[in-house]
């Protein structure tokens, strides 16, 4: 009898529906919110064009200045200043695509950018890592492996990112280790830093080999992206200018992102900072289009204010939110996909970190951002990537993804029969409508604990960050990589060995 009951229980368990949410290919359901009138947006755009024409910007790479000069810009090589006329800028922007698709290792991992697209990426560029078990430390290759593995395991993390700097790998060969790991880890789109032509071209070659593309196919297939940060105010340094040229000429995606902190590297007002941001972004986009008309580019926003008492960056502030909303308006004004960010200045994964990350992420979603970077794991204004915060933030990001799903309101969903079935003062727990749907009706929490105080106490009274530690350990141990392409991997390893023997590619070269 016991065996028969066990068999019946297993059969019943197999019949229980499983909730399988779809977190890929998200479309933002919200109408973009605004902070400026249409006339004010046009005035901001005109002010940015005036900055470029009358003041110009410093471009440290001679080749980039030559590209600008060939297009008719006024170039002072002694001062390294480039002044761009509005006609040059606006003609270049018109050649940039309004939408495009980056190809993953599988078609299921392709990512489309265009009006309404919503793509989430984890925190990136952090020199340090931290978790409750090992504490705060300089980022290592082990941290890079573990954090990229954790993010790869979430469908709602649509692309890979440079989560942490592996400082135990020498800079001239670091890009070989990070790209190789990304390619073997997942079919999601990898990230590539633009840290000099040598590293960029090495990354392109490794990616081309592992994706099984000919040189001709790679030249017409979008496979990766990089972030180009201008040196606000009004400067493009050599590596960034070289990255703009290299990625554009190889038709890979550029996310042109000024780093404008109100009161520090940008004017203290939102409108002033956005005028500067817009001018610098337009200059970078223009250089990419002059190098290769039609090169895939994204407008980048990373503007917030500083704490005027210390000079430290602040995030999740009213000014940060307004700058994000205004950036969306400027990106739509020029008709390009655009990137924004979540963020926090908190030093640990506490209430401040959660509040600042959530409010800045909401700002980006409501502003209509197509790519939201630093949406999980980011601490200390980008100085540290936290394992526990990564898990806690994933709860927020998955809820955003749930909001992208349509909410039905047909006859069955409106539940008239269920309302009629339950008498006044009763409950719906046992109603047929509930019993038929309760397994899949609601979002299932990742780290949140919905038990009551007594249950929570009996289970050990564990805080959210403590539960997050268990979750990242479990998910890390359970992750399964896709099967490796053995012949392609052997070719990549031979390429890496040859390039290391040649000295690798030092940053900036």
C-alpha cells in the first residue's frame, strides 16, 4: 500500500503545472515619461550643437582628428581641438540605424534593439568584489568566472558584461582569459573592452573563430558591443577614440556614454549636464558614422549628481532621475536606441543600496531605456560587485520582466463565476478558479521570504542577504555550460598561445 501511495503521489506531482516565465525579448509596457517639454528638448539639442561648433572638444587621437577634418570639421592639431558644424553632426546621425540585432551563439540569445526593447545587464567594470563569506577584495579571475556564471544563469540578464576586473591576470593578456571564459560559459552576447586596437582586434578574432564565421561574415554580423566613455568635460582620449573607429569599421556595436556628474565633470544643473552629455554623445556617434556610415551605435546616458560635501557620486537622487528621463527624450529626438543605468553609492547591500538601485532602475524603465546596465550587483558607485546584492537585485529585475507580460482581462480572467461562488465574508482559497490556477498564478520569489514572523523565526530568522548567500552558492554549483565547440576552442587556444608569445596586447596599443 505504501508503495502504491508513493506511486500515486509521484504521478500527481508530475501533473502539477510548472510556471515557466518568459524573460527574453522583453518589450517595455510603459509610456515613456518626460521631464522637459518638446520645445525644451529641441533647445537642449540646439545648445549641444552650439557647444560642438563654438567650443568643440579635445580629441587626443590624431587619426580621429583626421577623420573629422576630412568631413569638414575645423581641427586645431596643436590644441587637439575639433569643432563640428551642426550640418556634419546631423548628417552623420541620420546614417545611424534606428534598430539592429546583435547575434548570440544561438538564435534564442539574439538581442534586438529598437523602439520598446528592454534589455538588462549586470553591474560592470568593478575593481573589487565582495561576499559575506570572503569579504571585500580586489577582483580576481575567480570572481570574474563566478560572477559571469551567476549572471549567465538568469534569462533576464540578456547579455554578458565585464562584471569585475580580474586584477590577478596581467593587463596585456587579461582580455584573452575574459573573452575565452565568456565564449565557453554561455551563448549569450559577450562584452569586449575597447582598450587599444590590439586588444579589440584580438577579441574580434576570438569571437569570429568561436562563432564559426568567416572574415566576410564577421564584417556583416553584429556579435558584441563595447561602451565608449568620453572624458567629460569635452574630451575623447586615445583608447576611446580608437575604439570608436575600430568597432565602427568592423560593424560592432558602440554604446557612446559620457560620464557626466552634475557639479563635478558637468554643470551643476540638469539641463546644463544634459547639454554637455548630448554634445559629447553626438561627437562620438558622429565619429563612428564618419568611419563607417550605418555603424550600429547607441546613445548613452550616465548622468547623476555628486555629494557636494565630499565630491563622491550619488545615485537614485531626484537629479539622477530627472537626468535619466531627459536623456530618454534626447535619444528619441535623434531617433536612436539608448542605454541608461541603475546604481547606488551604498557601501554594503543594505536598505540604502536597495532603495537607490530600485529608484534609479525605475527611472530608466519609465524613461524608455533600451539597455539598462548595472541593474544587479553594483555597489559603491561601481567600485565593488557584490554576490549577495546580485541575487537581491535579480528579484527586482525579474519583477520588471514580469511587468512586461500582458495582463489578460477576458471572461475567465475577470472571474465572475468565482465571485459568485464565494459568499460574502468568505475566501477564495478553495474556489475552483483558484484551484485551477494557483500553481502558476503568481511570481515565485527568488530571495524574498513571504512567511509570517513565527515561520520566519522558526526557520532561523535569516536576513535577505543571508538567504542570498545560499542562493548564489547553490546556483553556482548547479550551472551547466553549453557543450564546447572542440575544434573552434583548439583554434582559439592556439591563437592565444601565439599572441601571448608575441607579448599580448598592452592596453592602449
